[in-house]
């Protein structure tokens, strides 16, 4: 058995409780949530599992060096003394991602540049040569975190962010982060024995995340490479072993998912995602306006990611959300409905009091994710099918 060591799983703000529970479910030890991430301990095989199966982590980091730095020049001097040759070959490329919260450092990018110079000069002093930087596709990714003078340098085991699952068509628009979509489904309490409606489905992120949960398929099933595959201790046998174990845990499909959108491009992208499935979750993809949609089942779960209103007048946005609430009340009575939006004022016009609330982030936008238990109302919806969302 390989040595157990500490790791750090980064995630979007608000997803820490879900990630904590997930990592405990993997059997990892000393699992501890912190801001935008969870610390845990496991061995090499566990690190591979976390990368291949976590639905909520963005990156899995392996702490490499910790110390103190008073300012950028101090960081440079400290960085030159780190034995980089143990993790990076002179013929390999590298990149540095940095997060800084310290008044003595002007900004994160500058701290990353100082550490880059330290690495380069360390190699020059040792061999006369230095590895090159490749920001797009490096062999080794290095994560730099500085908080109030405390420095943590980690190796990024992941490579490309784990939210990029590999099922999305090339060039497809992705307004909803895949990890966020998985969290929205989990927070909703949906299970495959309930019908799931995803109106305004966009490029199909919620649909695919739900379909993968249906059969218990790992989040990275469509992915080919990880950062740790470029390391000297890469063990392909362990990777294949983990992948086989995850495949054996696959379930038969059970869910019925209804996806719809009024935009042709959104429907085409969703259909392209669904076409990559090798299993047969029952998914209906229909081009129709939400306000014309009639659910085929009397109860279930609906998840809605409506426009937030960046290109609409305030009055029109509030009216639009009021129509959404009326539609939900009349045609989705008996459903558990969930709505996410960064437009807090418009959310107040849905006409329901939420029974569950979460603060989540869609990119840089702070959003509220509200859950409603719908009941049948007496008001009739107006004909809003022509309203432009």
C-alpha cells in the first residue's frame, strides 16, 4: 500500500458540505472542510479516485512546501531554496496558478511571476538550464496560495479543471459550471425514481449530470488525462484498477428526464451531449417554450436556470419571473421546484416563499438557489408564450 498523505480538494464556494460528505464516502481520513475546499488524507489510489469520481471538486492538490514570506522578494528567496528538481525535470514545462490574500503582495499574478523566476533561477544555478512555462498545456501545474504571510505551494494532481467532464461538444457555450450543476441536483433531493424536468436546459449540463448520477457513472468517465500522469511516479496500473472498480459500481438506468428549451442551438447542444451516452437513461429533449410546457407526470422535481436579466429592463425581468411563478403554480403543482438566479429582486416576484435556500456562485455571480414545494393555485397564467426571456 502506498503512503497516506494530505491532499486538498478545491471547490466552488457553497459546495464545501457536499464535497466533505463525498470524500468521507470515498473512505478518506481526517476530512476537514475549509473555505472553498476540503482537506483530507489518502494514498495514491485514493488521489486517483478523487480525481476520477468527485462531482464537486475542481482540483485535487498535493501540498509540497509550506512556509512564510513577508513580501514578493522574500517569496523569491524562499522559492529558490525549494528542491524543484525532485518534482520537475528541466525538459518539462510548468505553469503556476496563484491565489493571494495579503496586503504585502500587490496581486496574485505578480506573486506567481516571482515564484516562476525563483524556479527558473534555481534550475539555472543547478544545471545551467531551466524548464519552460506553458500556460495552456503544462506538464506540471503548481498551485501557490498566500494568506497573511503564510505560503502553501502544492502540486496540482488534476491538470485541466475537473468541471470539464469531456461530454460537452467542442465550442459549446457553457453558462453553468458542471460542478455547480451536480450540486444543484444534489441539493434538490432528486433521486432517479422521480421524474426530472429541466426547462431552459441550455447546453444540457444539468441533464448530463443527472444522467450520470442515474447510473452512478463517475464524473470524469469521458476524460482522458490528468496532471499526475506526467509525474515520475505515475502508475497506470492503479488508474486502470480504479476505473474498473468504478465501472463495476455502475447501475442500470432508471430515471426519466425531460429537457426543453425554446432555443434551437441549446437543443442541438443538449442532443449532442446525450448522444455520447453509452447507457440508456430515458431522456426527452424537446424544443419548446417553458410557458407552453405541460408535464407528463403529476409529481417530480423541476430545476430551472432562467435568464438573470443582464440584457433586460428591471421591470420586464420582474414581470418575467412573476410569469414563471404563475406557470409553476398552475402546471407544476405537486412538484418540488428549484430556481437559481443572481437577480435577487426578480426572485422575490416568483410568488412563493422558499422552504430551502442556498448561496452558490455561477462564475463570478453570486446566486440564490431556492427550493419550493408547489401547491395548486387559483390564479390562471396569462398567455406568456411570446414573452422573450
